[in-house]
C-alpha cells in the first residue's frame, strides 16, 4: 500500500460532526419558530421572557439529533448497513425534535 492510498483511506473515514449538528439545530429552530412566533397574545402567567426557553431547548435537541446522524454516518462508513442507518437517523431525529418541542413549550403552549 502506498502512502497516497493510505492517506485517501484515512480521509474517506473521517466524518465532520459540525455540519450535521448545525443543520439539525437549524431545522429545529425553524420548527419551534413556527410555533412561538405565531402567538399573538401570550398568557400573563407564562412570564415576560417565555419565548427564550423554547428557542434554546429545541435547537439543542435538534443538535443532538444531528450528532446522532454524524455518528451513524461514521458507522455506515465502517460497514454498517446504510439503509438501516438512514431509517434509524430519521426516527431518532424526529423523536428528539418532538421531545425538544415538548420540553421547550412545557408550561406555556404545551400544558
């Protein structure tokens, strides 16, 4: 094996984690923005800064789903079934996004 082949094999196995994490957080931010910016008259018992919690917690959950996607990309580059990885990615991301929305809106819109 030459040095060139060895370097190309090492670069092929590397998966960047930041891109899927940022994309997952961005999608989650869009989803939660749809809900919180659509409220015209928030209830007074929610507090003055009620909007901050969902806008922080839900993108963090989306980022966790994106990190799981990066992990599964790494596993599929190491001979894990690609179809199973994609199905598992979608399932885990939807569940983490749903939990992030529930945790973010708990006590306000999710009561």
